């Protein structure tokens, strides 16, 4: 790759995480193009309240009269300096690694985060073959703000207290420390008017100031020298080169242990396993695990967590994490609903505006039982399962209730297609949505199976499931299009059936417990294959529909309008592959066909944000990626279908 190509260099990003919701992320040439970029984004109240503390490190190599500036910054009218001109290579594994060549000097820079801490470490190895005297200077640029906000010098205040090799920065409401094995000199300067061009393209404020509190200097006279920088909220920690080396080794071993289960499998599966790990985080409020829905900006969402759980934890053998995650959401179940999201501010209450998260929760417990037969854990979850099904049966918030036909109906904007612009519900889908009722039947059967193992009376669930099956077949099948209606709104003869072709019907085929005949299921898969399938996932609306929009870009309103009206979602490849494997189970060379569906996703993991999978893609070719650079259910569902549908012989 030509790293002097600024556009190509900013199209690719990297991210590493710390298991708390914190992360470090930027582009592969080091310029921050998002307000979410930085070398230390700390999760103050894990996994939320994330704050940008260390924005970047500007490195300068001074030899004689020559000053080689390795940083890259974008301003509204210029790019300066042009450190990418010295960048010779970037690699993401085992750590983000940058190799610079400045004159005769080679500089290797590696970045890692300490798992379980808000600590970022950057280490440098410098090769100076001529032995010429020079100075290597590192200038930290710092901030103190929410990842969702922007700041200027007028809105920031720092007090620094310096010690040999370190400075402690008092930001008023928080402290953090920058340490090194190099001497530090306080010398404060503001850098003004950085432009974050991705924020500009997304219609958000995009200009910011950062403070340079001082600099670390290293004299280079020998052939090989090294140094490190640590930015951390752990003020009592002491750092030296030996400890830094041990932490890098420990993190590399931790990753090796994660992929050990798939050590003999191809690299794609190992990449997915490492990516999956980044989403599993600690939640301080419950003392248990949760799942970040996507980086950089999402928190832990109930729907995303439950859909992602099988791929992130079960397919990877992380059963204790699965139990912990399920326990987190069970503890917050209210009137049969698990939270749709935990707010960024821990003092705010969870939000419950979802009809499917609770049904995905029952599904996740069912899948956990499929993998483990852990009847003791199932017993601990039974009150939550029972509460969910009984509240859905009798009625709960958001007009969620079982109708006389034993199908679930609900208010608008409660399914995963939940975009809203002001008061406009873009895809309301109120009434009876096809995937909600597929999930309802699946949950009833799982509850019946689990309840029988526990010796519970589950006859009512069994009876409802039988009636749901009959009603679903009678009301959702569209003979004209040979697939399912997406949603039924209204009542009796006045009801309206939406014949739009969307991907939601795939779950009526892919879920473990389904209601349709083999012929019907095959017809659904064929319809989706023809209208919605792309190399990166399923479109959310058929291109034949007048509302179809093939590009996901622009300001928030423009993007929200097309979010579920043509935009491609890679997570839907998971249920599609499962459904395809089910209806074409006798196809010769089926596994090769299934692998082929993932070819471009595998390639994508070396593009956009290296080592992970984006949230969405354009519906139109060339299917450019968009949204979050790293999405939990994108990774999870590809992981799950690979392990469950492609690996088994």
C-alpha cells in the first residue's frame, strides 16, 4: 500500500479495546478523522461514560538541521504535518504497529491497552544505524470530554503536576497520568482547529482544540534504543520497561488463548474470535458482563446483546461470560421486558422500548442450553423466562400483547427497524411483525423444553405455541409473492398486510424452532436470494420498491431515512446462511457454497476497520461500508454461522 496516499490511508482504521468499554482507535496513518478517535478513550463507569483523554502523540525526530515530524493532522484548509510520507508499513496484529523510515532512522511504534484497565501503552523501538546524535521528542495532545461531544480551548481547563518522567493532569472532574521512561518537560501549547472530516461528512460539529501539556525527550546516540509512553487513569501504577514488556506478552498470550479452540482452523475464524472478544465488557452496576453493541459510539443494547450472544460466547466456548451477560439483563427485567439500552449516563434509568429483545433473551437461554445442558443456570433464569412469556401473553408496556389468534402485536418503532426522525417513525411496523411472531413461537417452544426439564407445568405455553403455528401459517403467507407478509396492521377484515420484501422473514426459517413447511421455507430463501442478497449482507428493502435507497450517507436525517430502506446489514448473513444450509441441506458441495457467501466479508476484515466488520454497507454497488466501524452482531452472526453451519462435517 502507498501510505503517502492520504485518502487511502484515512479509509482504513484500527481499534483495540480494554474489556471495559474503553478503546484506542484512529486511522492507519495516524490522523484522527472522527471525534471518536484517540489513543485513550477511558470508560469512567464501565462500560459507559466514555471520555477522550489522550487524543494523539506527535513524534518528532531531530537530527542536525532536519526535523522529521511523524504526525498527521487535518485542518480545515490544510494537512500538516505529513508524517504518512515516512510511514512504510502498518499491521494490526498482534498490536497496531507502525513502521517509519526517517532518513536513515527506522522507528517502530506499537500500541496496546491493558485488559481491565483504562490504560494505553505506546512503545517505540528506534534503529539508528549510523549512530548519529539526535533527539526523539514525543508531544502528547490531551482532552477531557465525552466521546459524543466536541470541545474548544475555552471549554477546557487542566492543572498538571509534574514528576520525573510523568505528569498528572487534573481535569476538574477526573485525573489521568502520562508516564514514560524519558524525562518530561512541561511546556503548554494549544493546538487549534483540528478538523474531523468524517464528522463533517456525517453532518456533525467537526472542529476541535487539543492541549499539548509538554514533551518527553530521548537522546539517540546508539544504534538501537527504545522508550515507552503510558496514558492511564490508574494514578498509583508505576511503570518501567520490564513491566511494559510483560504487559505486551500477557496480552499476546491472552489473545492466543482466545483462539486456541480454533488453532487448526483458517485465519478468518481466528480473526473473528479476536474481534468477538472486543465487545464483551464488564458492567460495574451489576458486577457482571455485558456486550457493547458497536464501536465507536454504541453502549450495551439488549436486542444487540441477545442476538450477538451465541456468536460472541457460545460459538467461542465462553460459557461463563454467556451466563454473566444473561444475568446482567435478567437483573433488569421489568414487566416482562429486558432493557433496550443502558444509557451513557449511569444515573439514568434503562430504556425498555423494544418488543424483540426479551424474545431474543429467551432464544439466547435456549441456545445456551443447546450448548451446555446447564440445568442449574436454566433454573435460575426460569422466573425471568416465565415473566417474559406471561407478560407478553397478558399484555405489557408499549401495547405489547398476545391477540386472540395467539400472535403478538405491538406499537410502532419497537422492532430492530427502529429509525425515527423527530416524530416520524421511518419503518414503524406496528401490529404483528413476521419476525416477532417467529421469535414468539421459538420462545414458547424453548420455554416448553426447558420447563419440562425443570418439572414445571408448561401446558399453557405448549397450547399457545400450537395456536400460534396455525395463525402464523394462515395469516402471514403471501401466495402472490411466495414469501411472508412483513407486517399485519389493523384488526379483522380491516387489517392491512404489508407485502413489502424485507429480510425479517428469514428468521421464520433460521430460528431453531419454526412453523413453516420445507417448501415455504425454501421459497423464502429463494426470494431473499433474488431481491436482497449482496456480497456483504442482506438489503433491508427490495430494490424494486419505490422507497428503496441504495446509499447510506449524509446528515443524520438523511441516513436515518435509509437505515432500513435498502441499506445492507452484514449481521443478516448469519441467519441467511443458516436458513440456506437448512433448505439446501442435500446440495452437493454445500459447505463451499456457504463459504463463498462470506468471501467478501473476509476480505472486508482487512479493509475499512482492520480486523473487524462494519455495521452497514450501501445497498448499491460497490457497497461502501458505513455506520459503526466495528459492530457486535456483524461479527457475532458471521462467527456463529461459520461455527454451526460451515465447520461441522
